[in-house]
C-alpha cells in the first residue's frame, strides 16, 4: 500500500534561538523541492472550505489536541506534526512529488482530489490519537467531504491516498518515545537547581519529551546550547535584577504595555502552539496558498517546532536550572543580589526547568521557518491572544522577527 522513507537530515529565551534556528533549517531541507512538475490544482471547482482544506484541518487538529485532548505544546506539537506530515505526504504524492516525501509514498489512482486526501489523513491520525473523539471527528469528516464538489471517484482516490499516509506516519511514530523514556528524578535542592514552583508546586511537566524521536534532527541533543550562566557571573546578576525588577506581580518599573505583552504571550488561557497555529492559518489564507503549498508549509512548521521543543526539553532536563521565583526568593546565591522572600511572577511559572525558555525554542523555530519559506523577514501578519483583560488582544506585525522579539521580551 505504501513505502516508508525516513528523512533525517544566556538569557534562557535567547539561548533557545540558536538551537531552534538550526532545527528549523533542518526541517526545511527535509521537505525540499526535488522535481519540476506542473502545479497541483484541485480537480474540482472547490468552494472556500475545500480550497483551504489544510487550514480547516489544522484548526480541527488544534481543537482535538489542545482543547479536548488537553495537550501542552511539547506533546501537542509532536501530535500536530504527525497530522501534518501525513497530510503533506498525501498531497505531495497526488501532485506528482514536486517535493521530497517525508516518509510515505502512497499508491495514487487518478483522478484524485487533494482536499479529500487532506481530510482523510487528518481524520485518521486524529482518531488514532484520540479514539474517544471519534464520533465528533467522524461527523466533521463526513460534512467536510460532502462540501467538496467534484467527481465521486476523484474523492475516493484522494481519500485512499490520505488513509495510506496516515497509516504510514502512525506506524513510523508508533514507538517514538511518547509517554515513555528515561525517568527523571529532580536533583537535590540547592543553588541553581530546579524545584517545584508556587503557586501550584506541580510535578515536572513531561520530562520524557526529551527522549522522543525527532523529525529531522539526528538526536534530541544535536543542537543542545551551552550551560546556563554561572551564578557568580555578571550576566546572571544582570538577568536576575532585570527579572526581579520587571517580571514580578508587583513592579514599580514595568510599563502598562510591558505588562500587557507579558499576559499576551503567557497569560491565562494562552496555549503557545495554538497561538502560533492561529497565525499560520491567517498567513496561509491571506497569501492564498494552494493546498500543496499549505500542506508543505504546515508540515515544515510542525516538524521544526516539534523538534525545537524536543531539543528544548533535552536541554531543560539536562541542566535542570532553577526558575526566577525560586532564585529571587533566596537571593540568587550571589552576595551582590538581594532576596525577596515573597516575590512571584506576573504570570504563572510553568512547571518545568528554566533553561532554555520553551517559548523562545518554539517561536525561534517558527520564525526561522517562515523567514526561509517566504524568503524575507518583512511580512505583514497578526497574532491574537485569549488572555483576559488585554489592552491589545490582537497584535499586527510588519516582520516575522518582531513576533519573536515580543516573545523574548515577554519572558522577562
């Protein structure tokens, strides 16, 4: 039915960027152009839903993975990449392989509708990952197929291609390390060592992500950054003081705009993966990307961001560096610093080690991928946030790098 072909090709936030820059470029190479073939257009006079099949099913995947499945960005990004590599391999095959297949080369009978392949690949992956959601996914799938005009046989052939790639990618990722991996016992508490943080004092989040099989990296540690700053360094003193002065729940120095940005990026209800996926869909729709182009872009973005977080988790649990809320309450283990036993951040501290910053890893990979795909940093797009009480719930950007700068500043 199909063949598999695996293709491997000291601010915590700033330290994440170098790691994820390389991971993003590795993902771009894995989905590179290989043939000069005519562009793949839908064989139907598709309506708006069909023309944006990848956009539609990305939104459905986010709903299944984050809203209903409750997945955080590290695991959620792995599962989103399973969805989008299956979609990509199906559409790429129907279109005659203008780009390198990621892993699966299905048998395609023609005519075949790429929109039907997108729906079948996404549906089958999501049902396999979330069997308790099958009833809702089946209804959505049936309604979507009904809304695609075109010849019945072309739909069936597209569905067949999508089902093959879904089965192939699921088989490829069946033993990829999700939910297993090496157990992690936190080190003994001490200077620079991560501890559970207030207010919830929750257990460390998904440490096994560091052992999940990457999509394009040779190993999770391939792009591991250098260690965090020494506690007697000038860099540590500077970053400690900046975070203490500007990042606390109470600050006499922070501006209203800085507080709004912090909540926009990390406030209540914000899911970094979904926030970026919303932007991806807007970009694809605004640019009028074809089904093939959207499938490829979302596959590259998903693989790059998933690898970025796998590598990020490798570094986090290797260095096990403490969070500001822990450090500031005891004075940072440096005689030049002053402790504040009651200090707490403006936004809730995530329950995993500090270094490197997860949002920097994710955003660094996404921005580098978008810059490479569109061949420019200058690009008009928007991002939104569901955090309550925001002054600016929608932010408009003129460069991809502006969104990354905002994510890095917000981590203070």
